[in-house]
């Protein structure tokens, strides 16, 4: 038979194939990324391709008629039942009949790229640990006796080139009825982590099963727990939600939780139980929101600081409370959902926990490194992940340093009088007029400013419930710029500031942002105690950054990335005014949202990323803040607002 030139776009891969070669086969031979779940049986439609002749028409080929086969019965049946858009064909059914250019649409790529909304706008490649495969299994034969599992293994090897499978009891128990019900066809859900040599069968269903599979990317913070329910085929987030970490009642910050465990026998168990219960509740919320069954959740990836890490695992964190801050393990962990009593997902679901960097620098810092890739930057970049325990990374292609800093929960809206987590109704943006001292604000869930017409209607469903982390940062910085606050952080009296919004509460003043009238809600104020909590938090953050700079032997950084678990992005201008970060030109400060959460999502969607971060983490040099006397010195010096320079120079730049 005649050979034809076949070109795939966008990869540009090309080769010669005989008349009658299925397009899927040609794609596989050339290493073109064309998806298939059913293995070319015309069932799954994942292999859709778009014939296009652009490149060849230049060379005189004008007709498509001869280049591809006519619709065969399988393809026709699929088309009649489900439809195929825009002249698309099933790659496994259409065969080569002439020279042809074939476009592989993004949805048909196995390793489809997902554009991330991060500041760096990099793409992530889908390469999940959990995938489904459709197989046809040989029927048993008395003369060559083999078990059903062994014949399934042979089928996976022959049809998918998958070597080595293992199955637990729950799969073995259903294997025989499933195979018989599916008339010797089945869809298997396989898991293979980056360190596994074999594929583990997580589930098996008769025939071709189209149930979508999901994974959870969880950022388990000391104050808030944020989770994204993610479609494991597409990488799309189906639902996101956050809750407060119920361990707060055992202590606001990490060290108070470690002491709770030290002082109370069984305290660690109490904290482990409470966080696991919260995770189950959060999982249920997400499933309900996305309208999926808990059984569809097949994997969860966790990022967390070392104390949260140990408490999640049920390990007493006592060693993390004292030098030399030894971790039970710093390696990444691959576990079963049952190991962590996570009961609101598939019982066979897998858990992956990113590696920790050191005793005070956890898997959350590793996740930030995965998301923001400081080790790939040319510019000396400071990445600040703001939370109750802040993670800081400083570095570039040459080297990366990391530390954590105990900022306390103020930046997450906790320990703040009107504070709350980022949720609808929380004030997230504030401006204070420098002349009138009047504020205007926006709440989460509305993009209308409070002084605009329609604000009352805009907050009709959410109300104004409090102020979130990014809101309090803006509030304090705006108060400083409007002269309501001096550099020591003291709120002035009505006489000093010229506004009746500064009210006397006890012996100090508070600034009223919102009196509660528009929605009959609570009065939202910033009190002197709030300012002190923010000052402590920002001093700890700044001191951490300075310590890394000392260690790096530099007193300037070239770029700053601000990240935080709380919903809204931190405003670079306000962070600078407050003195949270070292001075850099304002256009060199970017906001990355929840970088640790993004890192968790990347790890959930990509086994290769898991392997890569394992290597990166071992190269990161860890700096210990707790035992470094200089940290205290920097901390004290950082108390003023801003730490050193006049805030108005920042505004003029
Ligand atoms: Fe499943 Fe083509 S590979 S329909």
C-alpha cells in the first residue's frame, strides 16, 4: 500500500503511514498527545480530531475526500447518538487515505495544558496520578486456568502497555461480578504515584464507565482550611470552599497548639480528631456544591505547615516545639484515605502530602516553591506567603533560602475585633479620603463601592459582616496615609484627626469604617488593639524577610511576590505602606493569591510536578528564625508603620 504524509498540529509531529492506518495509531507511533480512555473502541470520544488541510493546500492538495476514510459504522453510530461537532472525527476510527494535516484540539490531549491564573501565568500540564482505562478482558478458560485479576493484568498490558497492577480486598471482592456484568469489559481506575513501581487498582466498573473523577487540593492552614475540588481529567476546579480550622480553640497559633499537646495528655489526639472531622465536613460541602457523589473523589493532596502536618497524621507535634525541631519525616507521603479517617470520599481514595523542608518550614512552603518557582527566576525574588505562620522564600536560579515566621492570625482576620475569614460580606477593599477622612469599601461578593448608587442593593444578599485579612491590611495602611494613625501606630482623637469617625472606646480610639445602618448589621471598626496585632504580624513578616536577606548577603531584593490563603489578593501598595515587605519599586511587587493552594493543585494534577518538587525541596536552604537573635532585632526595628521610609514616597513612585 501507498505511504502518506501525516502531520499533526499543534505539535508539528509528522510521519509516513500506510493507507488504512487509524489516526490514533499514527498519533501513538509519533508520540502525539491524543487521548483515549476506551482504547480505540469508539466509545469514549476522547480521541476527537479535526482534519485540516492548510499546510498541504499550499502544495496543491485541495480535497479532503481522499485523505481520510469515510465514516465507518462505529463512528457513524457514535455520531448519531452523541453528535460530533464541526466536522470532527474519532481518531480511533478515521483512517489515513491520503496526505493529511490533523489538528488535535486541546480537549483531546491527555496532557492538556491548564493555564493558571497565577501572577507568573505559567501553564500546568495534566498528568494526574489517578486515571481510568477501558479494557476488554479475556474470558476464563478451563484449559489455561488463570485468575480474573491476572487476565485483567494481561489485558492492561496488551491494550494500554501498563505493567504491574495490584488490587486490595475491596477491588478483589467486586472483580468477578463486575467482569461478568460488563460481559468481560470494564473501566478500571488506576493510581500510580511518582515513586510507585506498580499501578494500584482503586476501583472497577462494568463496561465503559463515564463517571467523572475528582481530586481535592487542600491547603491546611493554622487558621483557615481552603480546598479546591478539581476534575482530574481537565484540571478544572468544580468547587472551592474554606472553613476555619477548628483547632483554633486549642490555641491560636502553632506554638500554643504544641503547648496544648504538651500540657494535656491526649491533647494531640483531640486536635487530630477535630481537624479530620472538619475535613470531612468540608469535603461534603464541596461534593454538594459540585453535585457529585463522595465516591467520585479519588485523591486528596495536602499542603500544610509541620505542626498541622503532624496533627493531621496523628503524630504528637511535641518535638516541633523545641530545638532542634525534628520532624517525624520530611519526605512526601502517599497514604490511603482511611489512614487519615477521611470518610467522605471514595474508600479507596489516595492521599498525597507534599514534602516538608524542615522543622519550621513545611509542605506549604514546598507548595509555594512549586507554584512560584523561585529557583527558576533570574531576579532575586522574595516570596511571602502570608498566614498565621508565614512562609518566606528568597532566591533565584543560583540558590533559594526559606524560613517561616510566626506572624499570628491577624492577617487572616482572626484576633481582629471585626475580623473574619474571607467570605461573602467581608470587607476586602478600602479607601480613605485623605481630606474628608471618609472611607469607601467593597465587600466580597460585590464589585460596587459603598459610596456608589446601588450599594444597598448590592449587599442585600451578603450584608456587611466583617473585615477579612486583605481588608485589614488595606484599612491600616489607608488609615496611616490619611493621617488617622501615627508612625508608632497610635490612632488619633477626633480633635487630632478632624473626624468624628475616630471614637473613644475605653482609653484608646477606634476608627469606624461602617456603622451598620445600610444592612442593619454590626458596626465595623478598627480598634487600637487591632492595629497592635497587625503591627506584631507585619514586624514578624518583615523580620523574617530581613533575616533571609542577611543570610543571602544582600540588603535589596529585585522582586516581591505576595501570596496568602485568604480569598482576595493582597494589595502591593498597601503591603508596602504598612511595611510588610522590604522596599522595592511598586511595579516589582505582584500578588499571587493562594500560592500554597495553587501548589497543591499543581501536585494534584501532575505526578511529574510531585517528583520535581521532591528534588527542589532538598536544595532549598532553610533558615531557622526561632533561634536567631537577629530576628528579634529586626522585629523590634520593624514596628513602625512603615518600617523605615515615609509612606508617601511609595505613593509618589
Ligand atoms: Fe475512545 Fe476513540 S479512543 S472513542
